[in-house]
């Protein structure tokens, strides 16, 4: 799976940008999308206009961690892995028996967007299994990304020279689009357009970047770790019934 989002849609942490990165442009002339199509037979690429693109293929997938793609209500979602508590989540979100993992993720997002009663960290924490997902809401131009608590599914992200975000389960594809400015997506974390990168395991703690250095001594983006000494603000603002909860996602 592959997704590239314009920096206006998903602005990743500045620490992910390596000072050693060369002039690499992930969105220019569709080069990265064409490269993905060349190495994955039967791939499908969805053009998201100025927001970027999403590409998907079942080619060479791990049968234990299958890839799924779905579009519903102008929401695009790529999912890889499996959810253990599918039955519980179907009941929680009022889904029918035929709903699979990717539909569950879309419905969980829709619940959050449309004034769901739970904070996003709780929604992701309720998902049990091995997974990584990429979601894009074309109506609000919002992204929602996450990786399970143990990082069981290969999932990488990076930023090109213009600050556009590249996401894939293939590290080489991310490196091609980002040069040295890439890293594994932090396990146990989720990212939203409005809220940035956060930990769903430790939602009250800040995340701090730790520079990555490869075998040749080059700085390659950054890993993000929970800062046990830094707490987030916990005060809940008083809001009226007209408050737009989607701004918290």
C-alpha cells in the first residue's frame, strides 16, 4: 500500500525531515505512483487531486496480514493486517455481519467525525489485533493513520523535500520518495490532520523525536518515543452543542 498526501492535508513532524535529504519530490509528475505500479501487478491508484494519491495492490501480500481497500461516503481507507475483536466492534458500531476490517475503520472514523462520544485515542485503543491503516476523508480533507501497539505490520512514513507525506508498508518505496527523511511509523501511535502525532497507549504524554542513524552514520529521519516526564494538558473545555468535534480528530 502507498499514500502520498500534500503537506496542506497532512503535515508531519519537522523532526522527520533529515538535513541530509536530497531534492526528492514524491508528487512530481506521478513518478512514485508509476514506480509503485511497475513493481505491483494489478495495482489500483486513486488520484485525490491536489491532496495527493492512494495506491493499492494485493500483489505479494502476506496472507497472515492481508491488505484491504474500501471507499465509502467519500472516505478512502487502506488497511493491512487483521482485527481480533471484529464481532465486538461490529456490534459497537452497528455494522452488519458482512463488514470487514476496513469497513470497521471507516465507520469508527465516521463515528468520531460525527460527534462520537469517545476521544480518538480510545477508539484506536479499542481495536485489538495486528494492523496499520491509512484513511483519507475527501470531504473534510482530513487524514487518520495508525499502527498497532506492537508494530506488527510493516509501516513507514517520510517527508519529501516539499514536506509532502509518504506512507507505505514498503520501506524502499518510502525511501525512494523521501531520500533519508523517513522512519518506521511509531508503534502504538496515530496521526490526524488536526491533532498531529499522538500515542493511543499513553495519550496524556507528549512524544519526543529521537534521530535515526543508519549503518553509514547518516541521519535518517527520527523515531518518536513517549516522553514519560512531559504531560499534555488535561483540562476539558466547556463547549456548547454547536461545537465541531471533528476538529479534535
